[in-house]
C-alpha cells in the first residue's frame, strides 16, 4: 500500500493471524487477500487460542529451539520424528534432545482425531 510502512516485524502463529483478521473484519471489510488469509487460517489452525499460547510458551523454554521454529511447529503440529527433523532450516542448530522434547509436547497438545 502506498504511504504505509512497516513499523514492526515479528513472527506470529496462524492462530494469531486468524484473531487479528477477525478483529479487523469487525472494524471494516477485509481486502481480497486478507479474506483468503482468514479462510486459510481458519481452516488450518489446529488448536484453540489458549492451547496455542500454552504450547508456544512450553516450546520457547527449550534451549536450542528458536522462536521462529517454535511458531512453525505450533502451526504444523508434526507428530512423527522424521517430519520434525526436516523442519529446522540449515541455520537452526537445534539439539536432538530438544526436537524430541518438542515432539512430545506437540503430541501432548494435539487434539484427538474424530
């Protein structure tokens, strides 16, 4: 948008995106892109807001797990060891123990399949 600038940039969970867009929708109509993003976030968020925040807090306590990776894990909710090992980027040096601990936390918070 012309005349607008980024004031702050920080990673957020898909749940937070969903909440922000819902609030914005109450104030004014969403743009086409915002509406698509809200639909996407509503479809793919896996946990309610409170559980998302709790899981994120627990993941942030792991020493070698960066915040951005913790957010990715909350959004993706991987439940297999093979999957969780391929998510960290090359720059992320996450210990094997922290990945296993993260996997156990995710399994604990994962909603039961219907």
